[in-house]
């Protein structure tokens, strides 16, 4: 038995103490690894997987693999064309109608009866009546066999005798609506038979419709021929015809 061979940790030199410490550490690590290896469980053995084999006939080939669908690219929506604002067309201003002259309701409606104004057979005219018979347009004719001297009295034609039944002229409807009035004086050449051979407008009424109505009716009148002494003569006469709207 060796005595005195064991030394305490303090008695060892520093170098020996380092080696001893390293050896002890290595032993501890090796033991720990061995214990860990022994404690690892053995993996359980699994049975081998069964391989299934299926017979595929060559006459009926399987469906062709469907190609992957290509993703549809959505077309970009077309941008709407910019809408140009239409210029506002303003209608031209309407012309104002001429003002209508209002007729008072108090004014009664008239039928408008033309009046033949019979003037005196010997009107006060600066031109003497005998000169009408010798006017340039007269074309007068005198009866034969009678006295024709200056001593024979001249009587101008007569147109307003009741027995002649001369109709008054028609009052034109438009003239009545327009309330046209006036007096037209006609210069008429009366033949020895008492008919109007020429009818001239000596003085207008101011309205063509009234003048024409008077002229048309006088052409159909009958007259008492002018006389010089006892003989009928052709002569001119002035006949005023008055158109008046009466109530």
C-alpha cells in the first residue's frame, strides 16, 4: 500500500490541476453521450406499402390532357369620345305684330246703304251748264228741224226722276268692313236716246272700289235726254254719287 502518494487538490501544481480538470470534464461528457445514446428508442419498423397495378387498354387512350386555360385578358374599355357641347341656337326675336286699332263696342254696325245725292238741276257752278254740251269730248248730236239759235232754252239731262227707276250702286262689302265713305262725281255723256254713252270720273271719292261701283251702275242707267227748245240733244252732265254708312 502506497502511502503518501495521494495528494490533495491544493498540493497539486497548477499545471497538473488543469490537466486533471480537463480529464474529468471529458469523462463527464462521454458518459452523458453514452447515456443519451442508450435512451434513444429504436424506430418501429413499418410494413412495406402495397403497390397497386392497374391494366390500361391501349385501344382506348385516355383523354388528352386539357391544356391549361389561358387567362382571358379583359379588353380595356374604350374611352368615350369627349362630347363637344353644342352651341345653343337662340331663335331670332319675333317681330312684334303691328298694333291693331281697337274698335269701340259702342260703335254700332252699319249696313252701309249707298245714297245717290241728287243735287239741284241747276247747281251753282262757275262754269255755266251750256258749256258742258260743247265740251271737247261731247260728240253731241241735235235733232233736226227745231230752232237752234241762242234764243232756245237749254235743259240738261235728267237722271233722278222716279219713273226712271235707276238702281243705286252696290256698296262693296270690303269697303263696308273698312268703313270707306266718300262722294264720287261722274261726268256722263247722255245720248239723245237717254243712254250713257261715256262715263268718266270727274272727281274721285278717294276709294277705287267706290268709284268702280258707281261707274258700273251708271252705265246701265236711263236718262231723260237734254233739250234745246223742243228738240232732244246729246249733252254732258255731272252726277254726284255719295257713299255713306248710315245707321
